[in-house]
C-alpha cells in the first residue's frame, strides 16, 4: 500500500492527481535497483476517476527516470476494488489514515518542536523548552491526533509468485511519485 495526500477531513472529497505517476518499485535481487514495477496513473477527476494499473513488469528505466509501462494494463474505478489479472486485486481511493500519532504527548516530551510555544501555560520559572514528560502514554490512554482524517491509498495484493526472481524469498519495496 502507498498512502498520499494526508489530512483529508471527514466528508471531504479528494482525488488522485492525473499528472502524477505512482510506482511500487520491487528489488528481488538484493542490488537496491528495481527489477519490477507496479505503476498507477489516473484519468479524469471526481468519483468516476479511472485508475490505470501496469505490472508487475520489468521497468524500461531504473532510478530517478520513470516512464509509464503500457504493457499489462488494466483499468478500474476510484474507490472500487478490481482484479487486473487472476489473483491480483487493486484498490485506489480514500481510506482512514493508518498512522497513529499522539501529537499532544509528542509536544509534551519535546516542547521545543511546538510552534509557537506558550510560556504563559507553564508554571512560573519553568523553561518552555524543557521536557514536561519523558515517556509516551500507555495504550488506551494515548490520543490519536489523526483519528477521523483520511488519506488516498493505492493497495495492491498479489501472489508472491508474481514477484519472480527473489533468490532468498526476500524483496525490497519502495514507492515513488513523479510528474
């Protein structure tokens, strides 16, 4: 999964940028160079936006240069899971932000990261940059700052056999966006 465009508020509509190429880059030989790519690009805007998926396929170029690979293409609709090939499922749309972050506690532990600091809220004489806590809150007590916010997600599920070439069963995976 790759998540982009964070902090989408409840009920807000946001769609993928049609001028961006989204890529999953897969190294299955251990040399830190992509051997396969799964690419996504989008056509149109709004709830009928189309997602075009290519791959997994060997890239035409590697590194920082990217071009859309027009082989193994399948098209689906924003917000609806589809199967480009047997055993492969793709979803592209808005989802609950999977990241949990207790921002209030973070600023309590590292107050110098908060802008602007409010020295008036501290006891007299206390250094506003001095930590007011040294540990995170216990599970169940922590507060998720991102609760209720969404992100745009591209999720791809496929059999391991589609990632052919892995010598020891391990792969490296990273995602990129490019215009």
